[in-house]
C-alpha cells in the first residue's frame, strides 16, 4: 500500500509539471528581477494561461532555449575571468539604469541560488516533455484530438462511440 501511495504522489507531481514550471518562472522573476527575466511573467500571463487547454510544444521549446541561454549567460558572467566586466563603472551605470538582472556572485552557494530558478524551469520542462510524450500529446494539444463540445457529448453518452456517431448522423 505504501508503494502505491508513493507512486500516486509522483503521478500527481508529474501531471502538474506545467504549474510547477509557471511557479518556477515566477520565482525566477522574484529572485532575479530585471529585464532578462521579464520574459517569464509576460509569457505566462500573456500567452500560456490564455490558451484554452495548454501551450503547444513550440512555446516550451522557446522557453527551454531562452532559459538555457540565460543560465549559460549567468554562468559565464560569474566566472572569474569575465566577472571584472560586471565591476566596471559603465556596467554599473547601465545595470542601475536598466535593472538588467545579471549579477556577480562571490561564492558557489550564492551562484547556485542565483541560477536555481532557471535550472528548475529547465528540469520541469524536460519532465513535462517526457510526460507529454508518454501520453501521446507532445505534438498535439487536446483540442486537436477532440473538440470541447465533442468531449461533452461523449461524456454524456458515457463513452459510447456508436451512440455518439448515430446522433451525429
């Protein structure tokens, strides 16, 4: 019984990866407030939540590529050889004026916390892609399979496809 409960818990996590991605995006905006992370709330509230069912895989590809590039950029600017650029007077002026969102962290722990929201976004997107591939909905969304009205009618007929076809004719 314990193993079934653990399995059910992981199914709950996997089926809600989309919400976990949105939460990680909001955490990223909170932790790294700046121009580089403004893409996340705009993509959540301006596109993803306005979709009828869920965003298509092209949206997730864009977010994954953007986030990977952002993590790479943050990592490069936290290297000792490049960190001097963040200490220059011109960068401090423009970063203060525009609130870019790229910072130099002194130790590994601070850098990890600085990059953790983006790493969580990438991890949850990968988990979401695996889940969608396993259930067969990676290349299509639910409305491509069946419209909402057809789903309601199928539910009213208790899944009887023959009776549903007879009603359509």
